[in-house]
C-alpha cells in the first residue's frame, strides 16, 4: 500500500468517526432544544397566569353594623375581568319580611357584570343574617361558581362552597372602632341638643348660665349613656 492510499484511508476513517460523533450528539442536542422550548412555553404560561384577573365571590356580614348579609364579588388579580358571572346553586332563599333584594342580587350576578377592575369589590344585600340562620338544623351548602374573561381569554371556572350553618354562634359585632366612635358622637350631639333646649327655656331665669350649661351637659351625657345598650 502506497503512502497516498494510506493517507486517504486515514482521512476517510476520520470523516466517518466525525459523522458518527455528530450523529451521537444529535439526540442530546435535540432533547436540549425540546427542553428549552418546553421551558419557554412554561414561562409563557406562568406569565399569562400572573396577568390574569382572580375573581372571587362570597357571602359576608356587613362590616358596618354586623346584622345584614352581603353577596360580595371582587377581583383580586392585576388586570381587568370582563363578563363576570356568578351562578348560585341552590338559590339563596328570601325571608318573607324582606323586600326582594335577595332575589335581585342573585339575578344581577347571574346575568353578568360587564367589567370588574383590579381591586374592585361590589356588594349586594341579601337580608338579615339571623333569617338565613333561623333553622339550626339546616345543612344547606351553596355553591357559587364564578366565570369571567381576562386579557388572554376565558378564565377557568372557580367554585366557592358556603354552608351558613358554620357561622352559628359566631360574633357579629362590627369591625374596628369607628362604629363605637359614631355612637359616641351621636350621644354627644343628643346631649348638646338637650342642653340647648334647656338653655333657651331657662337662660333668663338662671343667674349663673355657665354653671347651668356645664351641669346640664353632664346630666344629659350621663342620661344618654345609661340609656344605651352596652357594646360587646
């Protein structure tokens, strides 16, 4: 075998080895490419989910005075929700002494809300809480199913289950101190009005009007406070 033939054989063997190595490396490269594509798709899905609105529905007490129940609809997500609907199964019954607002509220959310901005919360009155809880053996569970659309199309339907029986014996006092502050302001207003009427009647006959006003105001405040029921 001459030198040229040998060199050609070595070159051919090297080319074959390179081709085999390239073929062997092709599969890992393909898998890496597919993994990168899958990762990109996952990141895209996460981005879409993070940009979707989160719409929720609940039945809550009125935080201002604690007695009334509200049907509450809110958007806790970062973007606008459109065509928001809530179906309630079974329908929440309306007490005979109420004015029809329970049915109206459920019809409103069933027909749909055109849009719900981020952070927006809407409340509808459902009546008095003790009317819904008057039957202590009632085991009814209400399913509130929420559907809506976001910037990337329809949202996955979400269901919330509520059993009013779970609220029995729960404290229904208003939240915070503003309720009590309002009552104190009203008490002081009533006391001042009482003193004003007394002052108009007696100012001409009282030799010491300042002392009379001070004494009358103290008496009026004491009477108003003693007449109020104690707050929990």
